[in-house]
């Protein structure tokens, strides 16, 4: 799939998901608080303190940006999906948080920031939506370009290699989120993965909402992911100009890579 088609597909996927994204969590507000505290602690370990400039380059509806702003970091945010950015702005505003959020591709952050930042983030399985190593390297170089020397990049994603070994890439793989309540409705969300080649899989997200009268509304959102291994991402971060890269588990619900800029 050409790179432009892939990123367009991701934009459509995340824009369609934005109104219901919080329902993928058992308790989104609690997750915002938990992730904010975990990331704040991680950044402080790397000498990035409250008051320092942090850019969330894949902010979605604001999960990490909200949590870090609540811990006192000077947060800015961007995402390629306009509907997601609009919701992030609304979520930040209703909490009284002053965070500038704008539409921008993680592969092209030129002009997004007026000065280098101490940390840049791309969390929640964003980078695998890019189709290949060349596009991920482009994103890492863009992230490096907005960092001050000694600043850190924080990336979270699934450990695809471990999951693939466990499942032997047999498909389709079904990953349910469970039952959620949305006002007077009940929502069931299920991911289905179907491998298209050795390194890519199509993801279908089935969203079924049951109305109080028993009727149902159903949607299927589709995108394609590149199952890059953690080891491959570490090599790409070094190629992009990061001096050291460490893997941290138990910080978020996915593995985290922390890379320090030269």
C-alpha cells in the first residue's frame, strides 16, 4: 500500500473512532489519570520536569496530553485526524487546561512548534499505522528534529513479535474489548486481525451499540497495520539520531521505548 494511501486510511479510521474512542477503555478518566502519573514519573527519571515543554505528536482525543498537562508539564499536541483533534481540544477545554492542539502528521512536524521541546510522545499504537520502515524512520526523524539535545522520545506499541510467536500468525485473530455503557446504550467493541502478508494485517473494529428498545446500530472501521518488531523500532530510532534506546514494561498497558536525543 502506498504511504499516502496508508496514512489516509489511518486518518479515516481515527476520525470515525474519535466520538467513541473513550469507550474502548473500561474507565477512560481513570486511564487518563493513571497514564498521566506513569508518564510523568518516566519523564522525571529522564530529567524532564513539570514546567518543561512536552509535545504529544499523536494526541488522538487527548489521553496522554490531558494527563501530562494535569501534572504541570507545558504540553502541546498534534494529530493527523481532524475530528480527533477537535475532540481533544474540547476535552482539554472542559478541564480548564491550556494546551494548543493542531492537525499535523507525525512524519512532518515542521512549523508545529516554535522552539525545541524536552520530550515528544507517540503513544497508543500509532506508528504501526505507517506502512513500512522508511515511513517510521521519517516519523522518528521528525520527532528528533523537534527535540533539544538530551531530550527524550517516548513511543508505545504492542510487542508484535511476541504476539505473533504466540499466535503463529494464524488468523483471523479476535480481540474483544468487552461490554461498555454509553448513556442508555450498551456497546460491544471487537477487533479482528487478518494477516495480508508476513508483516502486515488488516484490522477491523466492530462497534455494535444496542438501543434501549432493543434495536442495534453497527459500524465496522478498517485500517492496516505494519507489525514492526520492538527490535526493529529500536534500530530505526538509533538511525534517526537517538543515542540510546531503552525498553520499559509496566509503565503503560503496552511496551514503551524511551530514546534519548544526541
